[in-house]
C-alpha cells in the first residue's frame, strides 16, 4: 500500500532535489568540462541583485501570508461558527469555485480589473476621484493582491476545519468569566485554531515564495521576484548550475522559515498537517 507513495516521494521529490543539489556544486570550466566548486554560491553573495531579490521575496512572502491570514480568519469564522444549513455549504463553495480555474486565468482576471481600462479605474473616474484612467498594475501592491487572492483558499480550508470542531461552550465560558471580545479571541479562539493557522500559513507561504506567474504578470518588467531569477538562469541563460544553486537557496529559505514558525508557535509539523 505504501509503494505508490514511496515512488512519488523518491522519484518526484527526493531524487530531483538531490540532483539539483549536485548540479549546484558544479563549475563549468568549458563547454564540455565540469569541476566541483562553490562558485555558484559565491556569485549569489557577491552579486547584490541576487541576495537583495532573495530577501525581498522572503519579506513580501511573509507579509502576504500574514495579510492572507487576517483576511481569511473572519471568513473561516463565519463559515465554521455562524453559517447554518445550506448557507454554510454555499459559502464554502463560493470560496472554492474560483480555484476551479488555473492560476493563470485568475491572474489575468485581476489584470483585467486593475488595468487602465478596467473596472476599478472606471469606478474611480465615475465617482470623480480620478481625472483619467488609473493604472493599478505593475507594482508591489498589485502583486500582493494577486498573491493573497491565490492563497486565500489554502488558508480558509484549514481554519474552517479547525474552528468547526471548537466547543461553543468554551467561548460562552470566556464571556461568562468577564472576558471581552479581544480576550476571548486571544485566550480561547486563537490557541484552539493554532494548528489550522500554522498549517494554512505554511502552505500559503510556500506557494507565495515559489510563485512565478503572478509576480511576473502583475509586477511587470520591474518585478523583482526570486523565482524569476531562477527561471532566467535555467531558460534564458542556460546556466543550469547557477539556477540550481538559486533553487537550493530558495528551498533552504522556505525550510528555515517554516521551522522557525513551528518553533515560535509551539506546534509540530505532524500536528499541523494532520
């Protein structure tokens, strides 16, 4: 029974990553000669554009994850605790339906809304808040909007699952003992929902950190996202050794931040992933 799972892990996850790690330590001395070395990693630390983009991508991914959590938590709370009957299933389906389309389609949808001739620009002009067409694309705000939207479902689902199992008596007891909304949220709801919060944050952060389409399309030519640098090395420059090194560094960054998040929250990977 474990054979398909083991084949998936070994052939599609473990071996490709080991191969990428091996290639990252190769140095091309000529078109047909390779040697071992750390040149690719030295290039990363000596070329400021690489590590600045690396840091920027990590910071923006963390901010996007936090913003997604802030938006998703009230939605998940309403679906799990307040909605009843068919409305509960309808609201959950409403969150799910946009993800029946691919990330590319969803991104193009936001580009249509945010462009100069888009719906938002037309509204601003109709309300008299803008004298002419407003271009809302090709900046960091547009990128974050697209990333939050693409990660929203992956935050809502674990939160709904966790909050749905919370005993209503715990919340009532908190209010009966004199706690306000903030106290009940901080002392009862958040600790109970912490496995779902951490699980959703891990998934959204890793998806955001590894995103390529949304930053490139909505950020435009000036978008500095680390996955674009990896793509450039592999596809444009045919420098697989440098691309592999950048890929390894991105994997290390995601692993370190996930590990720190688990330590800070006091959770374990087995617990948050079920």
